[in-house]
């Protein structure tokens, strides 16, 4: 009996060699790094980012602050997506400004598509193109990112067909020329100080950008701004038609008028390192006044 039992024990390993053992469950893949520190949705297959359609409708431009490089906008923002575990209307942020207020107007589900529409009032930073001030065009950009998921986990798609502005959208002194919607991928070359990742690790985020195009409506605004400059230039030309003893006083008065005009116009502009159209016109007028001053000597 003992010999039989020992034979069974000795033969068991040899018998097991020819058998197929049940496969063990594969090890789960490590969670990718996320700025917000949240884990991705385990129900979503890796390599397939959430697709979120996003659109914007501008209601009104409440502020256009050129000296401080800012503008404020009241607008609608909507999202369409299929992942029930995500709420992109709660996790989005403005990368070029701050949200002053947000109000959720509607959350719904149509078939397998989730839908959310919110009203946002925000202040954005915009570095104006003032080289042709007070003429020219301006582009007002609204840049959005998800504050949690990277581009390999969430990708935005612009709903261009439904983007636009309200019928009463007005900007005094400007003409609205259209809205564009694009989606970029922004690169952050940092590991955010996370010791789990090497220095210089890059992270990528999907960034939709909505841009409002504005153009100066007419020349009336420019004429009003340059009225003092035009007057000083006119005074400089009149010195050739008055008696010599009166020329010096008129020329000095024209110089003060140019300086005052430049000071007033500079208050409309931010601190910049380029010559604007207004600067060039003031320089030309100053040269004309200097020529007339030499003629009076």
C-alpha cells in the first residue's frame, strides 16, 4: 500500500507535464501619468482617447481693454461625448484667461451621446497687434484644455458648423468678420515636479482654439484720435504765410501739440517695443515742424 502510494506521488509530476494548465490572467498595464493625478477610465480600451466635440457661440464682448492686453466675453459652450464616466464640462479650463462665472444650462443624453451646454463669462489675455494702430485687425482667441486628461486620453473635435455669434453681437468701432475653430496639441516640456517621472518628460494636451476676427469699421475713429496731430501739422505749414516775428511762437505751439497728442494716444496702447503707425505719423509731423522752425531762424 505504501509502495503504491509512493508510486502515485512520483508519477504525478510526470503526468502533469503533458497536461495544459489554465492560463493566468495578464497583468494590468500601468496607469499613464496625468497632471490631475486621476486614473484613466479602466473600461475604456488603452490607445483609444475619448472623443469630445466642442463648440462656441459668442453672445457679447463686454470689455476690450487694449492697454492691459485683456478682453471679456460672454459665450455659450457645449460638449458632446459618449463616455458616461467623464464630465468634460466640469474639467475644462481656459489656458489664456480665467473663468469669472459658469452656469450649466442643460445636461442631456440622446441615444448613446452625452450633451452638456453651459454659459461662460470669462476674461482672456490677448497680446494685441498694434503695429497699424489705430487701424488694422485683431484676433480674439479663446483657448481651452481639459485640466485632467492628456491628449492620449481625451481629444477635442471642433464643431465648426454650429459655431458663431449672436445676431446682436456688436463691438463699437469694429466690424466682426467671422469666427474660426481649430484644435491644436500643446506640448508641456515638464514633469510638473513629479518624482515618478524623469526631468524633461513631455505631456501633450488637446487644445481647441476659437478665434473672433475684428477689423476697424471706418476712418472716423482714426480721425478723432489724430485730430490734435493734424492740427499741429496745419499750424506748422501756416508759419510760411505769416509775418516772421510770429513764426517762432506758432512753431513752438505746434511742438507742444505733437507731444500732447502722442501722450494721449500712448494711453490707448500697452507697453510695446515697436513703432506703431501712430508713432510714425508723429515722427513725420515732428520733422515737418523742425523744418519750419529752421526756416523761421
